[in-house]
C-alpha cells in the first residue's frame, strides 16, 4: 500500500477536473502548437490511439483533432482551450456560443484573399458584382461582401478551391494564401485581402479553472518573451535621458548605484523589440559602457 500522503495526492489529482486543450492533429499548426505547450512546461505521453496526449506533470490533456472541429468542441464544453487560425474561429464559431479569442499567437500567419484569373481586369471589390466566388469560408466572405456593398454569389466548396475557375464552377476564388505559389501555379492573381489571419488561443465560456487561467497566462508569457532581451549597461548620469530613449521597447528601466562611481549608474531593462547592433553602437556613442544583452527565458507579468 503506498503511503497515505501519496494516496491523498493521487486522490486530489483525480478529483481535480483535467483541463482539455484542443490542437490540430496533423497540419500547419500542429508543431508550433505542441511546441508552445511544451514551452509552457507541459510534458505528456501520447495515447496509443494518437488522439490524446496525457499531461504527466499537470492536470492538462491535449486532444488532437481536425482544426475545423475545435470551435465546436469548445462550444460544447468538451474542451476548455483550443488553438486554431483566426479564419477557422470566425468561420465556425457562433457568437452565442460564448467562445472567445484569448490570445493572438505569432505563428500560422496567412491571409484570406480574393484571386482572379491572371490578366483579368480588377477595379476593386465592385468587380465582383454578379460573379460566382468559390470558397471554403462562406461566412467570412458573405460578411465581407455585405460590408463592401457588393452582390455576388458565394459557391461553397470543401476543398480544391483554386481549381474551381478552370473547372467552370466559379469565376473567381476566395482562399487562404501565404506565399502565393499555389495561386501562381493555377494562373490566379491575388487582388484584395478579405482577412489577415494568424493562430489564436480560444477559450470556452467554462474555462475559468485555475489551470485554464494559468495556461493562458503562461502562453501569454511565452509569446511576450520571444524576441525580448535583457540589457545591462553602465550609463553616465548626464546621458541617462538619451540612453533611456535609445532602449528599444522597454518600459521603466531599473537604475542602480555603482559603488565608488557617483557620476555613473547601472541600467537594467527588458526590451520587447529586437536589439540590433546599431542600437548598441548608438548606446555606446551616448556614453554607455559595459553593455550586455541577455536572452530572457521566462516572464510572468
Ligand atoms: P485539418 O485536417 O485539420 O482540417 P486543414 O487542411 O484544414 O487541416 P491546414 O492546411 O493544416 O488545415 O491549415 C491550418 C491553418 O493554418 C489554416 O486554417 C490557417 O489558419 C493556417 N495557414 C497558414 N498558412 C496557410 C496557407 N498557406 N494555407 C492554408 N492555411 C494556412
Ligand atoms: Zn481544416
């Protein structure tokens, strides 16, 4: 029989409802999403069916599903958090479900754009009037057409949108683009952007548990820390204002006295933007010495 303390903690773990996070099973968002959760401290073992990753060190499990299903899994209360493209969130969520976007991520960037056969004339969205537009995003597209005051017919397809004009099923398309190479390969030209998208962390209305809050704030911390640097330098008191202005994207720096040096102080600052060599050279030009730039590993605001 295991000691009482172990049994108690086992029971406590069992009683605590486990947080469920939905992540795309296999696609463009999978690797970044799982890596982000690992950076938040989660270690997991993958179930034999490859559908659930069981958290080993936190009461958190990851469900691997199709991205299109994620908004509904949250709306139904099956999962608490989920990672999808903004495009999928806007297309598949109903406002009355109460699913909200908690955090913008810095991956999965793409745009939902209108593309027309190469060489076709384009005078802005009015050129779409009366035409057939193929898309897998009928809701986003219809809303955008309304905003533009354009009357066009939306042809909803489940995939292979880019070949619809050649097959005669539509005149133009509205599809996701990142590099534009798929469009080029299909003799299409991007004309206007309907939606700029990136991955987003979604939270279900019931995601109020301590672990949900903790995961959201850890994810925010990981995103904030990317690209952040910690700068340490010695600055002449007379040049403090100039040096403070040169520090990229930092809030209030910390000033500390230097033993035996009355005319200089140590300045420490977290900079949220890239620190270029040019910035360091300018800091040096302003009189800073002993300049050190360090990576930031974790941040909790
Ligand atoms: P699933 O099998 O999960 O339904 P899928 O084919 O719908 O997969 P992916 O092609 O893996 O999905 O794209 C997932 C998300 O990645 C998109 O919804 C979008 O937010 C983002 N994305 C980034 N770049 C692109 C791109 N060039 N084309 C399509 N999606 C992109
Ligand atoms: Zn999908």
